[in-house]
């Protein structure tokens, strides 16, 4: 079977990573959540008090960042390591949510992350999700999917997920953060979030995980 690149993009909390991982598992492909890379960089910037308005500080910090992954072929789980340390949990906090889109809008940060994403996808056989995968990282990806869902549904899904580890969180906090990230991601100068012209649209407002996976799998099989 031919190996292809599958790019899944869309707004925050649309279930892109869940779909990408399930699809990778079903196809025995590698899965990469590119958002985790921007989150890990943001975590480093916060921990090291990097002034993101100072380009020299940003460049210096990036030189000290090494991102690596631990991929489990059976489950398609992909753990992210920042300088050798697993930061899966740390990068999912509201503090990271509040800052990540600002960091991801910095050209040098994007260059750093995109180069690594392209390297990881060199051998194809990969499902990668993010905001610019089908437009910038892999403009020639054989299959591009753009995921959307109603804001209310996205907020409820993300709230349930975050509430489990942080009972102080409110639905208003989650909604404000999603809207802010979508706004910054869509309006930034460097590879803004947009649907690639040749991407297939998947509105999952009324679809469960299995239904989404079946649709995406069928699209993939048409290309493989
Ligand atoms: O996908 P996730 O919500 O974890 O991504 C966190 C943030 O990282 C996004 O809001 C966006 O600002 C940034 N991002 C990006 N490009 C990607 C993936 C994520 O700018 N390919």
C-alpha cells in the first residue's frame, strides 16, 4: 500500500488530535500533534521567563530547546519530550492555553517547529494535525481535512476535558480562551489558520468519534 501524508487542520478544540490519532492507529501510521510542539515551546518560554518581544531572547531560547517524541505504534500515543523530559501534562494547563497562540505567531518559532515537522514527515505514512499543516507544512499532502464544529459544542467538549483536572475552571474561561486563540491563529501574519483550497471539510458538530473516523478513513483509502 502506498504511504501518504494526511494533514488535519482546524479551529481549537475541534477534536483534530483525537481524530488524527485514531486514524493513524487504524492505518498503522505515525501521529503527530503539532500543537504540542508550540505548547512545549511556550512552556519553556514561561519557565525561563523569555521576553517574547525581544527577538534575540527568542532566538537564544530556541537554541536551547530540543523537542523529541516517544511514539507507541500499538496505541498511536505520541509523548512529547522537552530537552528529554516528558511534558505531556504540563503543556495542557490554562497558563499555556493563554500564551500559546502569541508564541506560535512568532516567525522564528514557526520556522523552528515547521522544519522539524517536515523532517518527521519525510518518509510519509503520517497523520499530522494543527493549523497550517495543509497550507504550509505539507502543501502537497495527498489528503487534507479541515475540521470545524459549532463553538458551543467545542467549548462544552473542552470544558469537560479541562474540568477533570481543574475543577476551578469555568465555561466562560474556556470559551474566552478558544475565541482568543482562534482570533490570533486566524489573523496572524505567519501562516494564518485557513482551509486549504483542496482540503475536505469535516463539520463534526453532530458526529461522534467513530463516525468521524469512518469518514476520514474512507477519504484516506481513496488516496492510498
Ligand atoms: O492544537 P492545539 O490547540 O494544542 O494548539 C495550540 C496552539 O498552537 C494553537 O492555538 C495555535 O496557536 C498553535 N498552533 C499553530 N500551528 C499548528 C498547531 C498549533 O500555530 N500547526
